[in-house]
């Protein structure tokens, strides 16, 4: 089955760009509520699956042993902007477990946060690994590795941390992973179908404190993300703005190359989507459209207007174009 048209860009009364993809809305038992494109299309979830990668951190007992807070667990699920609110907390986390920035294996890049980036550039200072948007996830990997008594190369696919992550990932998605690719932060990223990713998000949506160890872990991670949306991404970022717009009732997470997921606890539904051309603008618009369809995001909210329905302007503030839902999508 081919990808389904989802988001269009219109300029001067003409269709200028079109973005197609795959999307699934799913129940915890794997039954599909709605879908566009091919539910069984295999994708790399990239950073959208960080909450799955964080499950072993809690269910192993490592989080409790390290005394991790919900704010730290939100950072374990984050693709943060590298603002001081992020980097200070990651640095403190590493110090608390007796490690340093040198123990990270995620690499360094300039922070996404404009103030933090400006501060480094103006000071002619190179970013460190704590500025990496995945440093919270890696702090979680290090915490788990230390708890397991494993070696320092925790991103190696054969390391106990990644073997555990793969097993949990396959159980959460309900299907064996056909393989992995190396993510931007150097950790393996396990492939799955869009349906499998949505099923995993539905598991998170159904999870509660009354469940087993994994369900309690999933519930705590979802709660942490919605309680600290500013840590999951940052000011001006889609994940943070969408979670705030929905009043913390839904957790959302983006991934590179235009992947997006949503966890809807009240409806016990999971959502996963992938725009095949990798356009983040389109994935943000598409998840916004789905959240509106499911009744959890007000179509009149300024965030919905910003990501989906509002006009696009140029540098002079002149309206130049608009995003639209493609026919047959949402």
C-alpha cells in the first residue's frame, strides 16, 4: 500500500508542495481505529521512541536506586533544546551518579535553544555532549549501565543496555524488529512498523499505577512527559507547545525524519505517523490534524493555528502561503 497524501502547501492559488505518509491510530490490543497509507510500513522511529528506550531504566530498579525524579525521567524521553534548564539538570544527574560529560557517547552539537546557542557562539566556546538533544536519554542509559554493572560502551548494539532495550522494544511494539540503524546520537535505533509503534504508544496510554512493573513504568514516564513539557523539547518547540495546549492530557514526541507519536491516556489510544519525505513541518501539521480529529486539541487554539491552519508569512510579515490537509486525510 502506498503512502497517503497528508499535508499540502499552497502558494498563489497553486499546489506548491505535497507531503505523503503513513499514520495509525491504535488500541492497546493492536486493533486499528483509523489509518492512512500502509500501517505495516517499516520505519525507524528515531527519537519518537525514547519513552520505550527509557522503560528498562525504571523496571530494572535503576531509577529508584539512583533516586531519579520525574523531571529527570522527562529528560530521559527528551529531544531537548540545550537550554540551561536542560543542561544544568543533565550535568547534575551525571554528577549524582558519579559520572561526567566524558562518559556520554552521544557526541556534541550546538544547542537548538537560540539563547544557549548565542551564548556559546558569542563566548567562542564549543558545545559539549551535554548540549546534545539526546543527553538526557544517554544519562538514562548510563544510569542503567551502572546499575547492571556493565561496561562504558553502552551504545554498542551488543551491550547489555541495548540488548535490554531491544527486548523491551519488541515486546512493546508486539513484533520482532527487522534490524537497526545508528541514530544521530550513536545509539542503535530499532526498526518497526508504523502499526507496531502505534501499538506501543497505546500500551503507554492504557498503563496505570495499578498494573505490573512495566505498566507502572510506562505510566510514570507518560506522567513525567506531560508534567514537564518544557524539558521534553523546549520553548517554541512543537512537542512542548502541543502538550501545553492539551493541558497535559496527552503526551507527544517527535523524531527525526518526520516521525511523530502521541499517547492519549483518557481514550487509551496510541498514534504514530511518518512523513516519507522527512519534512518536519509536515509531520507537525499532520499530528496536529490527528489530535484535532480525536478531539483532544481545540482547532481554534493558537498552537493549532501555528502548526496547521494558520497562514505562512515571509520576513516582512506578508502572507505568502498556507498549509492544508490533503483530501481524504483527517
